[in-house]
C-alpha cells in the first residue's frame, strides 16, 4: 500500500495555516519546486526529516501509523469475510433445524 507523503504534508500545512511559500522558504525550495514536491507520493528520508523539523511534526511516525492502520483494515476485511461465511453457514443450519421442527 502506498502513502502520499505530499498529501500528508499538505494537510499539516493546512492544519498549521502555513503557506506553501513560507514552507518553501524554510525548506530552501522555490515555490515551483515545493508545488512539485507536494505532488509527489514519495520523498527521500532527508527531505522528510527536514520537513518534520520545520513543521514540528514527526512525519515518519505519521507514515508508520498509516501503515499500521492500513494493516488493521486489511485484517478487519479478512475477519469480515470469515464472519460473513460463518453467518451464511449458521443460516443454513437454522433453516435445516426449522425444517426438522416442522416434520
């Protein structure tokens, strides 16, 4: 599963009400380069580290939590499928028991 680092950082910028221009200046990027960077799904670790320090946010931790959350979602989906099959099986048993009672 992929995570869009640029989108995560964009959300942080919005939350902190920090403009792209201000962020670009602090990161020593041009505004054009910052727009390009924010469109990228992946960043190198050095840029993530610098952005984390500037924004006072641990972007690595945010990414790790996102991965953890997505794994939980995958487990939940698998568990849901197992439970759906179990419900179907129990409905069949219930139906058979009802037909036995009628006999």
